[in-house]
C-alpha cells in the first residue's frame, strides 16, 4: 500500500512540476528598450528561436497579439512591441509620426542582432513601409502586412477624418465604438474592456496626432516597391481592393483575404491566421539567406 501511495504522490508531483513549467514558459516577459531619444519602449518577449516582431495598430497594446504570442512562442522568439505613446511605453511628447516610429522599430531590430520577420497591423503596416523606405531591408527576413493600406482612397480618408472629430468630441465613447468595430465575431466583454482601457492610455492629443499623420499621406506604393524580401499581405474582405493595388506593385507577394473576419482578423480568426502565417514562415526560414 505504501508503495502505491508513494508512486501516486510521485506522479502527482510530476504533474504539478510540468504544469508549473508550462505556465512559466508560456508567460511572456515584460521588458523595456530605450530608443535613441530616451523614450522607453515596452515589449513582451516569449520563446526562443528565429525572431518575429509584432507591431500593433493605432493606440493598441502589444497584448493584442496574445493569440500569436501563445502560438508562435513554442518554436520562435516572439517580441511584441508597444510603439511610443502606446501600451506600457512612455507617453512621448515628440516623435508620434510614422518616420520616427519606424526609426524606433529599426533600433529595436538592431538590438536583436539577428534576422527578424516583421509583422505590422493597421497603422503598423504604414510604419513598416516607412521602415523599408528609410532603412532598407538589411536584417529583415520578411514583412507581414496585416489589414493596412497601400493606397488611401477618398472613402477611407473621410472615415479617418470622422474618427479624428469623434476622438476630440468624446474620446471614451469613440474608443469604445472603435474597439467594438475592430471585431466581426463576438468577443468576451471583459476582453473588450481590457482593449478599450489599453487604447485610452494613449493621450487624446497624441491619438489625434497619430491618426492625422497616417492620412497626411495617401500612397505608399513607392515604399512598398523598395521591399526586396518576401511579403505576406493579409486583409479582411473590405480591403480586397488593396490586394489588387499591392499585386500590381509587388507581384511576388503572397496575399490572403479573410472573408469572415473584422479589422483584428488575427483575433477574430486566430487559428486560420496562425496557420497561414506559419505556412509563410516555413517557406521564409527554409529559404537560403
């Protein structure tokens, strides 16, 4: 009897240790990187292996990439960045425009001291295109552009000017409306409230500046043309016309349209997104340097 009891206790101990290790290894570390102008940028880090850097969109935090951090950290080193004035990063009075935020990403890439895959969503897409325009593609293995613009047509410019007006009139209400708009599929209310609260951490004047700086330009095709590394462009159905513009500029790009997902398609349909991105990464990392 004592023998069986001892074995039972031993196996229970192994289960507890294994669960503890799994939970610890899956939890991303919260770290900081200081940009050249002294602004501290927060990021999440998990896993090991080839490096993927995830960049969120307007006022969104690094945590928006939770489904990807959990999935990809089992085989990659995953870094999710809070751009300046977003998430846990410093609220900067200066530098809240695409060229400077692209420089932040470049400095972040440089400290990795290895080739990386850059994944940008929404406003993060234009910041990655600004990155390629200013700094080229050295140390970049591939670009993944998620539901962001290649060329801005009048209907989307009108949409963004409307957002800017709403932000200034009632920031809290606009943010709640915008966050709920990002998803096509139902999300838990506590999750939505977390995202809303995170978005509101960006000061209102900064949120306006970020949006205005996005739409001061309406064509990023010349920047896209400078990318000489693999590109994966993933968009929702509303952005399908953008895929034709991208294909005309960069015929070699891989393109996928999510017909039943919202702006945050990597959350709405995380399993499909993760599988699609994994397929792209398989070809990217298998290719010769």
